[in-house]
C-alpha cells in the first residue's frame, strides 16, 4: 500500500492562539475546525454530528474537548469520538502537519 500526500494549507500557526478554534475550508468547500491546544494543532469536521451547529463559530474548547453550544454535547478533538450526550456519532479528524509555521491537513492519508 502506497502512502500519498496532499497537503492543504489552512492558516499560519501563529494566527491561532492557544485554546482558540478557527474555521477553515478545504478545496471541496467542506468546512473544518482548526484547534490549538498548548501548541498542538488538530483539525476536525466543523459541524456537530448531532445537529447543524458550527463547532468553530459556536463551540467552546476545554482541553482536548470541544463542546457544541446547541445541546452541549462534546467531542475529543484528537479522535473525533463523542464524550458527552446527546452526541453519539464521531466527527471526522484529519491528519495535521506543521511546516514552515503553517498548519496543513493531509488529505492524501487516511483520516480517522
């Protein structure tokens, strides 16, 4: 099996403060949420799997968990797994790479 790389530039790492969430858009138009937790960057789907709420615009970050403001469900941003009801379905996580001070997602690798 061959691994391919397709890096998509989302933002400058320095533009995302610790504990902040920012919205990004993939070339397909798919919205993603970009998180900075103690200098570690994570990228997930932007829309909660329980409702149509934007995690980057309406969510709040507590450690490695993002809370949806609509029904207060939570997801682990490292895995996408739900951490609190009413969320039962995981959100997609994307592989992140930091190069030259920029945050990239790799669409060529399998995302969890």
